[in-house]
C-alpha cells in the first residue's frame, strides 16, 4: 500500500485542516484580498484529484505540461481551474495555453509563444510573472530590475494578460522566508502605480505547505499547497527512491 492510496476521507480531513489554517492566517492579516487555495497535484494520481474535488477543492496546480494536459483531458467537463506552476519550456507552451493561470512566466521569450497559441484558440491567457526576488544564482524568475520592461511588453500582446507576480523563495524556515514574501508584495505595489495595458497586479502567488500561513500574512492571494493536502507525492518512476516529495 503506497502513500498514493489516500482515501476520500483522508484528503477531506487534510483539506479541512488547511482551510482552517488559511482562515486563521487571514484573520491575523486583517483586511485584504481573498485567498485562493491551489492544490498542487503534481505526480498525484487522478483519483487524488477526484477525491479532493469531491471535498470541494476547485483549483489544481501542475508542474509538468504534459501531465497537466493529460489530467485536464481526463476530465474535460469538470469545473476545475487548472494552474501551471512548473518551469515552462518554449516548446511546451501550446500544452498550457487554455489553463486558468500560468504562474511561471520567467523570461520575455515566452510571451510571443503564448500570444501565438492563445490567439489561435481565440483565448486570452492569464499569466503571472515569476520574480527571483532573492537574486539567487541559477534560479528561475526574472530579476526585480527587469520587471518593468517585461510588464511593458504586455501592451503589444492582446491575448495575454498579466494578473500578478509569483515567487519560489530560497529554501528556509517560514520566518526566514517572510522578507521574500514581503519583497514580492512591495514590488507589486510599486509597479501597480504605473498603469499598463494588459497588466493588473492583483494576484500574489506565494506560499507552499511549509509556509503558506506566513505568505498569507504578507499578502498572498494564491497559495500553492501540495503535501499538506495530498500527503507525500508518489515516487517518480525515474527515481524509485525519491520519497521526499
Ligand atoms: C511542488 C510545488 C508546490 C507544493 O509544494 P508542497 O511543499 O508539497 O506544498 C508549490 N509550488 C511549486 C512551484 C511547486 O513546484
């Protein structure tokens, strides 16, 4: 019996606990935007998603473009919102256009490809820009000083709309991560002062299982929570010993 065989009741109980913690964090934060829970279902079987949906979860986040497409196509009529939260390769853009929100625009080059595929489908694609606020070498995300120029480009892309910013912080304790969450909010606030066609900076995608409460206290509107809802991720086939999730 693997960890993947969590029952409906397991998932419902974990989901309820996460929702309670979100509500408590929102109460500590005080007035502010609504917080949406994105259940990160990468490498989880379809049954895990179905169980979470039965317990009321509506938003699912996937890291691999083909896995996102396959899961989406398995339930084409479900009223779920799919989020793409993984590293995006140019040749996979066509697989993610059409999902509710692409969180990981981390370089200008992706934008013409998204515009092209979205226009082809008569769709306006909502996206977030991933920012490397900590300036980590080799990490995805654009540098804060490059953000204004990237946001300017949306004016020429009628089928792509920027809805906010996204952060994957350096691995650290929740409290050590707080300044990074705060920096992303300050960056969004500063850029929101400039009005740009195709850009509305209202979403902040930040916070995962280990630190979503701190992220909410710092203004997150989208929290991406995997293991706290679904339990440990099943080992991937390419690495049968990867049990760390
Ligand atoms: C896997 C992943 C998550 C969820 O991580 P957990 O620790 O399982 O909550 C969130 N965001 C991104 C970008 C991820 O890759």
